[in-house]
C-alpha cells in the first residue's frame, strides 16, 4: 500500500502540479511493479492472469463503445 501511495503522490506532483520529473514517476512505477510481482507469487499467477484477461476485455469493450 505504501508503494502505491508513493506512486499516487508522485503522479500528483508531476502530472497535476508540474513539480518533479518523469524519472521520479518511473522510479515509483518500478517499485509498484516489483511489489506486484511479489504479490503475484503470493496470490497465484494463474488467478492474476485470468483477472487481467477479463479486465482487458472489459476495457476493449468500453473503447469500442466509445467509438460509436
């Protein structure tokens, strides 16, 4: 949760306020990705992959709907 919070704070500073750098955001993204990899081991990669496929399908459907 801490890593995600730091990413959110970094995004807020850089994207919304114009302070900081993209390198700062990239460093926080890297930390979150590492944490997600660790969580994947705990929860199970197969379950995460199933959920990811479902969410990507939902996103694709929303994008198609917005093209109309």
